[in-house]
């Protein structure tokens, strides 16, 4: 099952909804692992070390740093950019689907946008 790291500004309603509907999904927030206030490259490096896919709303910078990791051939377990315009319920459904249906390492080196459909 996929494991996630929600970045600092990720909507906590989405995180709570995922955990309420599927408590077995492994999702932590940057705040939960003492990464509050650190820069995006540090968040991505921690996620890579822990094998966690990053969930973000930050299309401006996080995606750029993710592509830099990929280009440098560094581990990047995946990044999902969730538009703030995506309804909370749909975001929750998509994250649960990804968590439950993904193969280990399936999202390595990929940047994707939710919803996937």
C-alpha cells in the first residue's frame, strides 16, 4: 500500500477524511514529523528516504524541485499535486484509490495531478 506525506499547507480536511474512511492508510503530515518550516527540497528528500509519496497543493515550487530530483537521478517516490479547486470528497476518494490500488514503487519518479480522471 502506498504511503504518503502531506506537505505543510496541504488541506487537513483531506487528510482527516482519508484517515476517517480508511484508517489503515499510512499518511503523515510534515508537521507530524518535525519538518514544519523546512524548504521543499528537504521535504522531498525526507519523503524519498522514507519511501513516501508527497501530497501537495504547491504547484509553483514543489513540482520544480521534484523534477530536479528526477533529473539528478535521485529517488522521488512520487508527487501528487491536488488542485485547491478539487472538491474535498473527490480528493479523498482519489487518494484512497491510489493507496489501495498502487503497486509498490509504481509512482517512482512521477509527478501527477489529481484528479487522475
